């Protein structure tokens, strides 16, 4: 969160285009809430006509069990990514001829993005940029990912959350901020 602003990163992102019809919400994130709380808040707030998740399903970090009621279009990354672990974090809401892009360190989790008006506990660095609709999709070859066959929720391996980081133990070592 920005210093002196305790609102969530999600809320500050959404206010940039509040009231506009969101045609598509696209999210790239390697890590997710076990119940998809951050994604659910974005969908409920923006009411997008389509929600797309770009996912490397083999990594087991997406809780498909929590996604059955969301009507997601789940696709693989562009072929250029290959087998490398996709660690990118990207949210694009397309509305009124613009792509509203949030890119940076924030995963699609409440720890990173916060929840509603509450900031998350993580310190994240993100950039917001408004660009002409489709520009980001073309430059990052996301349009190729959208053209590929979707992944069915049933084909996604069971959720295997990453090991917790021992924050209490690490904070005793004064790692800085």
C-alpha cells in the first residue's frame, strides 16, 4: 500500500475505472487464496462480462475446488513462456476502449491485494497503466493464449498450497522493510 493510504490495492485499482462496464477481466498470478477471495471480490465489484485466468495448471497452486461457480475461462500462457514457471502477476480490466493494467509483485491474494477497503499484510510494488484496449494483449501475446483451447476446471490438479513462510521467526532477525 502507498504510505498513508490504508485502502486495499484492489480498491485503489478499481476506483480508476469505477462505473464503467468491464468487458473482460484477465488475471495472471502464480498464487491464489485457498477460497479465491481476492478474485471473488474483483468479480463481484467489477461484474465483468468475461473473466479469464491464465494458468500453468501443473504447478498445483490454483484452488479449482473453489472456482466451480465463477464461470471462468481458464487458458494456458502464450507458447513463448514454454515450461518455465510463470511468476508474472498481472490484472487487466478492459472497459470503455481501455485496458486498465495493474502489474507488479502482487499475486491474486488478499494478502497482496487486500480485501475491499482493508489493505493486505504484504508490502507490494505495482504500477497502474491505462492503455488502448488490446495493446497489452498484443504486445505480450496474450491474444494467442485467448485463442487456445480452454482448460476445464476438472483437468486442474488438486490444490497444493505452497509452504508457509515463517514470518515470526524471520522478523526476529530484523530483515528490514
